[in-house]
C-alpha cells in the first residue's frame, strides 16, 4: 500500500441469514453500518433442482444438465426486479430495505447439492448502477465478498474449483439487469483451468519457470499494455480471442483471491474500475462483457496457478457482435477480427 | 447400397476457373449438365489479407487474427447477394448465369496464404432455399464437393486439417442468407480435434477399443436415438452441450469424407436431410444451427479418428437462445437447460 493512502475498508461485517425456502443469504457491510436483520416472510416452495452432471466421453469433460432452469426469470420489468431490496409492498430475493453487497444461493442453479453450488452476488442496491460506476470502497467490499465465498465454498467437501464472474449486457444473454455477478462452485476442475495448468506444468518442466510469470514479464512494458499499478498489470493478450479482451495479473504469484494481501486488494479495486471504465468508453453504449476470475483449484496445482482476471466482450464494432460460429463452437479454433495492439491502443487512449 | 436403389449421382463433373482477382472457383455438376464457362469481367483489386496466426501461451492454442475481415459484407439486401448467379446487369462472386454447387475462395478469409485457406460452398443458386429443402441428389453433389475439397486442400503442404461446416441463421451471426457453407483448411490440428484424439488414444490404451465405436454402440438403440439407416446413426449425445444437438456417425470407422464408400454417401444424403428437417420442425421458425464435420487430421491419428457430423443449435425455446456466457466462455464448462432424452424424443416425434 502506498504511504499515506487511506484504506477504503477497515473491516467488513458479515451477516448470515436464510431465505424462506432455506437458501443461505450473506450480507457484507462496512464495519459500523446499521445491523442487517433479514426476515423473509414469503411462502416459497422448496427449491426443486434437477441438476445433474454428465460425462462427455469424447472430450472427457463434465456437462451440467439443469432442465429446471428453462423456467427461470427472464428479463423482468424493473418494478419486478428480484435483486432490488424488499419494500413494504413487495418482497424480493433480498429481505431487507437496503443492502451494500449481498450474496445468496441461486434459486435456479445450474449446480446444486452434490453437483456444486451457484450463488448470486448483488454489487449494489441501485438497480441502475453498473460495476464500473461503483465507488472504489464498494468494489473493495465486493472483493471481500468474493474472498469470503471462495473460502467458504472451497470448504464444501465436493467442491474442486470456485469461479467468481460477471455477465453484463443483454447481448450475452443476461436475464436480469440489476448489477450482479455469480459464483459457481464446481465439483470438478473446469476444462479451461485444467488445460492452462497442464500447459503451465509442461512449461515448468521444460524451462524451470512459471508460465504466467513469463507472460506477465513479456506484457509489462509492451505494445499491448493497458494499465499498470503497484501490484497489478492489465494488458491485451498477444493472441486475444475476443475483439475486446483484457487480462489483469497480480505481480506476485498467488493462487486465488483469498491469498491477496490487503494492499493488493486495495489496488485491485482501483485497477478493476480503471479498466472497466475504459472498456465502457470504447463505444457510444456501455460494453456487454464477461468478467472471469481464474482461480487455482481448491486442492490441486496451487503452486502452479496464478490468479488472474479475464475481461472480454463480444462487441466487435458499433452494432456488430462477434458470434461463436462454426470455427469456434465446432472446432475450438478462434478467429479475431481486431488486432490486439490496436485494441490496446484504443483502451489506453480511452482513459483513465 | 440397398438392392434396387437408384444411385442419385452417377458421375460428377468438375469445372475449375479463376475469379478476376485470381481466386479459384470450382463448379460441381451432374455429369451431362451443360458446360460451365466462367468468365469474371469485374475489375477486382487483389485480395488483401492481414491473416496472421498467433500462439496463445496460456492454452497452447493458435488464434487467427484477421483484421481485414472487419469490412466484410454484412447482411446485404437480396438484390445485392454476392452468392447468387451473375445476371446481365450484375456481376456476383459466381460469374455464370446458373450453377448447381459451386465452391470458391473466400474474399474475406480468416486463414490465407501460409496460415491456411477459406472457401465458400454454395449449395444451390436458389437464394431462398435452405440445406433442408434441397433434393437428395443435390445433397449428394454437395457431399462430392466436400470430398473433392477435403482431398485437394489436404494436399496443400501446410494444411493439417480440413473442416467443412455450415452456419445457418442470423442468430449465430450469419452475414449472408444465401444457402452456403464454408471450408476452413487449418495449418494446425484444431483444439477440439486434438482433445478428442488425446481422449481416444488414452481410451484405446486403457481398453483396447476405439472410443467412437464404444459411443456409437451405446447410442444405437438407446433413449437418445433420433434416426438410423443402413450406414449411419443419428443420436443426441448423453452429455449434450446445446439445447438441440445431434451427432451423426457412420457405422464403419472412416477418417474422413473421402473415405466413405459410394453407398455410404448415398445414405448420408438421406439421413442428413431427415435430421435437418426434424430440427426445422421443432419450432415455428427454421432453426438456427451449426453443422460441423469432424474429420481426421491430414497426417496424424488417421486410424484413431472416426468421421462424424455434429449438428447443434443455440435455440433453447421459442424466442430464447442459449448464450455462451461466464461458465462456458470463461471456464469451458457447459450448462444445458434441456434434458438430452427429451430433446431426442421431440426429434423422433418431429419426423420424418
């Protein structure tokens, strides 16, 4: 932490409750905020899930089959938003009149019971805000919520990987506009992580060096740099798959969010906002994006993995989207119409 | 071939020409059709490509960076369709007044020169047709075109895999409505194929059996069967990733389309049409889909691979699409809201 800089969060207060159907809800507040006293008066049926994991023999990968999700809430009117606080007249998924950051178990989970767990993370009670418009102190609280959930879900006996992410924008299928993210706790190591770690293992055996350290060293001063702080570097990857794609790496090898120091978390809040705001300035309209936290598996390869954030968008031009069509969805071979150095230049010029 | 069944194609006539900028064009006609005499009078600038392959160090995969594609033709009016035959007043990409099946090099290729080659396959001169409405004899001609191009492109020195596919529907990003497919000749083995073959190799070492044969044996009479003929079986995979997904396997192990016998090709034309027509009957509107031909690499693992067709759609309900969001695009972990047995039942009931 830089000398003289005020820590935006001194301590975090956690309040745990239950929704009417037994799902867990966890509030994260700045220490000193008024107490949260959740009471959910709804009469909710028990959550019915048909979540099932199936093994794809051709790719040796697990697929979640979740047929109960077909009936999930789809683009409700703002007045019906289930993520806004409850009011006298309307009970939502959050049974208090306000909140800062709140996490609860998803009512329509892709993973549940012994197939894992899905949680929703509301970033703010303000329906019309977005992650990029949050103050840094609030982002700091979101980071604490991710840290807490990564730890708590990683302690469940069957969970092998915890994934914090945000889908933003109807263009990528978001069904609720209220600013929120999700957390998936998988009972397996995901295909992407498995492959990254296999590549990192073979790189270590071949060179004696950590793969992620080598990538970071190559990008810290290069033509694809977007932003850099004391503890973090944001860059467009050399072989970007998406028209807008930024990777944000901590300078120190840590396996996951709980392993970040307090000053790394402070710094992350600023860098995250800086990059998201640059992304939103690229076009006339806010950018649809996916924010994906790559964390180490709970049990395996923790000294090999290197925590990083992958931010990417399907927007390739005003009014035009990149689709995953034949080459990507069929063969896994990506084609990108935007030169990564050009994307980085535009992002550098778009901020801070 | 069943006794007494007429062969829909006796012989195929191939006519090779050049477009004004030097790109190759190849006509496929039934033997006995009038001769094709392509002459392209346009003054076209030479194709400028910035196609470049970059290596992603974190996943050990190649990404095509093709910044010249940003300016490609995007949803032109029917009267401006570049895939319709030329008329007296308008020169298109096809410099004849008619055609049956025609293949030419893509003017906006993702792969070109020593990074590979991209071709366009027009299935019919009828702008308003679709693959599913073609007569079987025409599908047979398309199969001959795929066979020819798989052979011809596989002979280029740097090509490692030939991929025939069709993207259909604006929902998956199709920019030209005229019924057409594409062929990508990659200078590498694609990530999906590489992984399938690694899994098949380890299955062979462990069990002594071919992985694809085992999958086919398990699906030939099961609850996910969609259609079956003498030489082909179509089924919904047990761990389907997409709300509509059908795999079509030949009963005999063949590496690629050129290795199919004449009767297997005949039979394929019928089965392909049968399955596509069932898919189009699922909803009120024609289904957006991707048709992906999984062929063996040109040089490697040809005795391990097993040719198959993967048909899949992003349509999960009327008016609703499946998006690849955080879990799929970030972690490669798929979640499917439709039970594969239920999808198979609906497809069985939808035809023939």
